[in-house]
């Protein structure tokens, strides 16, 4: 969900762009972290952990904790809390360590 | 190719930017690396008016400070800021490696290195603490204050220090409900200004309580909290369920000090500072010559002191490179005095005790 009407903040958004998440067409603002665009659509589960296959999501937002690793345009282990969204990105939940192709 | 700036600064938060203002101002070729999308560190998400001394912009909203810090030097050809660039290694020949925008490895061999990487949020143990919807409070701040996205509809805050209180208030400003603020201590750790804002909003602050577990399958759908006894153990029968769709952890920060360890700087564990920090002299130089520390990475404190430490590291670095700094000794002393006065009084007590544990007496000490 986007925050509308904030009493003291005005959000400067980039232009609206389309991307896909697990094959579904979604939209977000160019340049915002992929994780922010996904949260807007209520997507909290970003990957499944390596050993116990547990759901993992956003946690630190500064690219340090490895909780939010996803597969973006075929590349695994992308930290989506700091990776800017671009038009046409193909974003998928990562399972385990991900695969390099 | 190896780049050879005079000064490399890792971290573009208040400490790193204040250091850059000084080194660039003194004419040093300076490169700043920061792994975020924009410079400013923790400041970019802080919409509240700052506490601290006037010299360090108290009363100004945190988000405005990076811009002000950079104003004097932003056009200088001596300054280069590389964003989305993570310093990843330090080698025995003094080379720092960095990953540039997840694409390219860069190498730097600076004459001097200032490490101002800040801190990361801690977590605590409870079942399901890894579940989506359990977030660092600072991370939630970034999501809502920088990008305008709500983390959920109703949150539970763990920790009544300044961060827990401020983020709770900001959640409400953004139109998001806060079920309660849970605090293990028998008192509120944060400043009264922040606590009374929460009280006015009628958000309960539950001292001597802790979270027992997060509920949910794939994401948070609630939480169990309980009262704790003098040994911080849950009191049976006091458990209750809180309805929430996210949980914020504001349980302290821990310094991101790995680079110092790689550089074999002498480290010490300082509980007051949240973890391992490098020893340093009064000019902020570590036990490894030419490597300086500034800000939260040297001990969790606040932006005001991070700015002064950054400036001190910056002028000391420039001076040691032989740059002409008018009034160096006076400025150095002023900055150190300013730190002493910030850390005075009862609030500064744990900081003073932390500093005492990581001081090395400097041979180059001025005045
Ligand atoms: C909610 C909240 C409220 C606060 N309110 C106040 C207040 O009112 N007044 C006050 O004085 N202080 C306040 N603080 C504290 C203040 O924000 C911090 O003390 C201050 O930001 C520390 O500055 P710093 O430069 O040391 O670190 P940071 O601001 O954390 O900056 C460090 C930077 O380094 C980057 N980095 C880390 N590792 C690497 C790497 N390997 N490579 C490249 N870059 C890296 C990080 O991404 C970050 O941008 C508050 C903090 C929080 C969380």
C-alpha cells in the first residue's frame, strides 16, 4: 500500500513502470527498491531459506542482512532492498541458493 | 586498474559526509563509497526534528542534513561519491576492494582510509523471528519515509528506546496503527519528548513485557506477548495475543566493523557500544596507521557526535597528508571539546564509559 496524504512528507516518485513478479504483471516507480514496489502490492514473502525452506522477507533495508535475496532477470542473490526497479524487470522468489545460468 | 585517491571514505552517512567536507575542503582528492541508493546513511529516513546541539543542526529534520553537509563541497572536482558501491575487502598491501552496482569490482589504494560504515539493527530470539513481517524498525522507517510504502496496517513495536518511540510516532503519522510498544526494562529508555507523544496518541507502552512468539504461516498475523519477572523470564499466565500484521524490532544497533578486523586494527568488545569496535586515539586514528574511524561504527551514539567525529577524522587525515589547514590545532581542540560537552551529564555516562575502553593514547596528540 502506498501512503497517501502524509502530514509532513511529499514523496518524489520516479516514473511508473511495469515489471513481472512470478509471472504476474505489476507496476512500481522507477528507481525505488524492488522490495518497496513489491510491498506496495502486499508481497512480503521474497524467498525461501536454504536449509529449512522457510519464508523470508524484507528486514534491514540497507543491503546487509541477506534476508531479501531474489532472482532478478535470471540473476540470483540480488538484494532487492537496495536494487532499483527498472522497466520490464523479471522478478522471482528465490528458493535455496539460486542457480547461475 | 587501481585507483589511488588521497582519501577513501567508506560510508556516506553523517560521519562519512562530514569527513569528506573536511578532506575535500582541505584539497584532498577524496572518494566516498556508499552502498545505498542515495547518500546520508540513517539520516535519509529521519523526518523528525533532531535532538543534539545547534552546531550539529538540532531542530533541523534529519532528512535535510545530508544536503546541508554536502552543500559546501558538492561542486568540487576533488570529490567523487560512488553510490550502490559496497566495500567488500581490505588486503595486506592496503588495497580496498568494492563491488560497484553489483556489476564490477573496483580497487582502491588510498593514502588514508576513513571507515564510517555505521551500524545494523540487532534482532532478538523468539519463534518465527525470521518470518516475513518481522522487520527492523529502521527498515520500516526507510520503507515508509523514503519510499512512501506502508509496511502493513497494524504494527507491534518491540523496544521503547528513542528509535522505537520515534518510529511508532512516524507510523501513526503515516496513518498506520500501532498496537503497543513492548519494553523489557521497567522504564522507558527513550527521551520524554518522544514518549509523551506516544502517550498522547494513546499507544500503550508496556514495560516489563517481551514478545514470546510471532504468529503466522507465511507472514505475521499476530504476536504473543507476556510480562517478565526480575530475571527477564516470562511469567506464566500473563501471555496474551496481540493482533498485528507486522512487528518492528527496535532492540539496538550493532557496529558494522568488519573492515577494521580485515585491516587487523586492534578491536575490543564494548557492550555500551553494541559490539566490537576498533581502538582509536583522540584524532580518531586506529591502531593501524592511516586508518581512521568515525560515527556509529566506532560505537552506537547519535548523528551529532557522528558529524563531529567525522570532521575530526577528516581534518586529522588532511593534516597528516601535509595539507595546509589554517588554525588546525584550534579547530582540532574545538571539535574534541564539542564531543566532550555532547557526552557530558548523566545521559552521556554510558558513552563516556565506552570511550574509556577503546582509547589509545596518541603520540601525535595535539595541544
Ligand atoms: C530512528 C532513528 C532516529 C534517530 N534520531 C536521531 C536524532 O534525533 N538525533 C541524532 O543525533 N541521532 C539520531 N539517530 C542516530 C543517527 O541516525 C546515527 O547515529 C547516525 O546516522 C550515525 O551516522 P554514521 O555516519 O556513523 O552511520 P550511518 O548513518 O549508518 O551511515 C553509514 C553508511 O555507510 C554505508 N555502508 C555501510 N557499510 C558499507 C560498505 N561496506 N560499503 C559501502 N557503504 C557502506 C551505509 O549504507 C550507510 O549509508 C537516530 C537513529 C535512528 C535509527
